[in-house]
């Protein structure tokens, strides 16, 4: 900005910061409560932000997902580049494409609305929501077996969906024609529009109390303060070079044990993340665009150095990073990217593994390292209408220096909730036969790894189609500083003749009435040598039934009744 902005006192900054954060939070809740799909209204797979007139993120809702920060900045860059001065009050822009619209995968629909005051552009209010289906070859648009972006669903470049407060009906009709369950999708689009409109009203209300230049000054101050705050944390890290490597299980199309490598070079307040040595992009849909890699790096820095720092452009500007073009973590068109969250989790694992040398008391062992995806679809016998049930399930969180890993949670960059059984059985013609933690799934250690989830689901009164994506189904989540690895996950088909192991990334499996799909997510690695686990902790492990006597005996030398 070239204009001179007022100097603010700390009280004004704090009041306006909390006001802006409150607006973002209210937009988040409004989207959640207005949405039609369970993936948004129950699992909260959406985010909201406020950005300045240059497209720089200022505040993000507290419950937003770290991975979404990349998509929103990508959309705003596209809006400003494409429309420039042709942005007017009442416009709402939309996009989802990872290769041309700044997205990270197609199911995440991004929206941005400019806010004008007295004819001047003040800021943008934005949201992103994961739609349960955007078309493509598989219901839910999130199965394995896809080899190019065209197969994954409808690609939306940066477009004007609402012009001067008037919905472009023809454009929305085109979008809805290309998706499954269009009534549900329409409801989710309207919920996103309503969230944007609410954000606009709240910002304009704020400007009834504060001057425009004051608000602009707060935007700049919040970004600059966050940047300086994070630079101080970087400076406090030991200078040096740190590295780590890990592997993706497979891409669903025949490529196994796909390497991801990072080299971190830190000097003073400068830090570089170099992914040279990472696999070339693959045929299957686990590739990432570079902005998703950027989001994973920023998540790690925030989580390790300053968890309370705001998620804004000041954080995004901190790291330098490089990745070969056409690699798994910087894929190029027409790479398939639907399962990019799995790869994001592994990028986080390798960054945490590298930082273990510098921050041994802050890093965690490998978490479940996945975004285990289960999609059931078919025709609801109760209504005769199509349905799509999409969920990504949590698993174990890694053991830490101070405590055990958490059981059955989403981890790191995807902090959505697990869908309640009641919601599944109300919304869909499905029965959840069991929903439980997987015994013996957390890696042994001074502080054990978190436990995996098992869900068994069968269709009621009909046959359905199951597709999925699993990771850490082949390569165990590693332990750290002597901790043991956690258990891998798996998909199973349960029939009258027993259970059949399914591929890690199944596409279009027919599930007959009377059969069931078993989804077991990965556990997590342990922290520290198992021999250092206290007798009190071992007794509790046994008493709670989370670990069998055999597991405790093999990994800890535990003897029933011996508490010495």
C-alpha cells in the first residue's frame, strides 16, 4: 500500500483483531448451519477467512482447516489477476481447479466476495467447502484409480458466480448438471454464498464504528506482527541442515513405496525447505500442487514454534521452499490430485522427522499419516434418490515428549470431525455395525502412539458401491527416539464366507446387501523407549483394554499382577 496509514495503539489493534476474528468465526458457523451435506454441517470440512484488498490473508476462523489456507490465497491471486479493476460490489467469485484456479483438489469449492465502502474496495470475505461430490468417474470424486485431473470431476476456473448481487443462474445450472446429488450441492453452494454475504454485512457494520484507514492499518499491522513474531522463532532455532525421508504406500495404479525427501537449511532468520530427491509426480491421484506443499510447511512451523500465531500472510511469507517441477509435491498439469491430503500428511511427517534433531521436545512421532477416505453411494430405497456418503476418518496421533498420542482423531492439516453414527444412519440407508478403537494399534513407547479407528458399515435394503483411499496401509507410522511404529490400516469386505482384504485405494466395489465394509485406519508411532513407560501407565493400558496382555508382554515385558 502506498497511502499513509494511521499509527494505532495496542488497544485499537486488539479490539479490531478480535472483531475481525469474530466475523470469520461467525461466517464459519453460518456456513456450517446452512449447509445441506453432512460433510460440511456435521464434519465441518470448511474454512472462512478475511483478506485485504491485495488478497493477503488477515484472519482465519479458529476452526478452519490448515490445508485450506493455500486454496484461498490461490483463488484470490486468480481473482485479482483476471478481473483487476472489474470487481464490483455484490460480486462473488468461485473456483476449484488446482492447475488454473489456485485450488488443491476439485472437491474444495472456493468463494471470495469483495467488500466495498463508499466506492472503495476494503477487503475480501472468503470461504471454502469440501463438496461431497463434484462429478468424475467415481462417486465422491475421491477414489483411487484416477490418472488425470479430467477424471476427478468438474474443473472450475476463476469465474464470477454472482454479479452485482445477482446469481448467474446459467452458470450454476451448468455446474449442477455435472455433479451427483445436485439438490444437495445447490444447498451447499447457497450456504457458501450466504456466508460471504454475512461477512460483507459484518465488515460494513464494523466500518460504522472505525474509519476505513484504521481498518486498513490493522490489516497491515496484523500481517507484519505475525511475520516478525515468526522470524524471531526461526532465529531462535539452531542453525544447521536437517533432513528426513519417508514413503507413500502407493498411488493406486501400480507404483509402490514412493519417496518424499526434505532437506531443511536454517541460518539466522532464514529457513529453506528443499524437496529435491522426492519422487516424480505419479499416475495415481496422490500428487500435490505447490500451494498445498506451502500450506503443509506453514502448518509445521506454526505447530512447532508458535501454535497461537495467527494464520495469515505473515506466516505464509516466512518459509522459502523449492521442489522440482513435475515432482510429487509440485505436480504439473494434468496431474491427478484428489488424494493430495494423504501426501500433505506425509510431507508433514518428513518435516517433523527432520526437525527432531533441532526440536526433540516439540516434535511428535508419526501420526496416522493419512486421510482415510470412505465413499458409499447408491440409490436410497426409502426415497428412490441417489445418495453419496463421503467421510475421511481419523486415526492415531503420535506420541509426544510429555504425553501419549491421542486416540481416534484427525491429525495435523485436516482437523475435521468424525461423522456421528446417528447422522450416518439418519441421512443414508446404511447401518454402522461397529465403531471402535482398534486394540494394539498404537506404537509402544515411553509415551505410546494414539489408537486407530475401526468402522464397519453395511447397506440396508439395497446394494451399494464403495470406493476409498488409504495410506499408511503398507508403511507403518514410525516411532521416534526409540519408540515403536504404530499399526497399519486396511479395508476389508466382510461376507458370509469371511473377510477379504481390499486394495489400499479401491474404486467402484459392489457391496451386496448382507455384506459390510470394514474400515480400519492407521494408528501412530510411540515416543521414547518402551522400557521407560511407567508401571502405572502400563496398568492403565491393561485395565482399559486398549492393549492386549500379549502386546504388553511383547513390547514392554509386562507381567499381569506385577506392578514393580
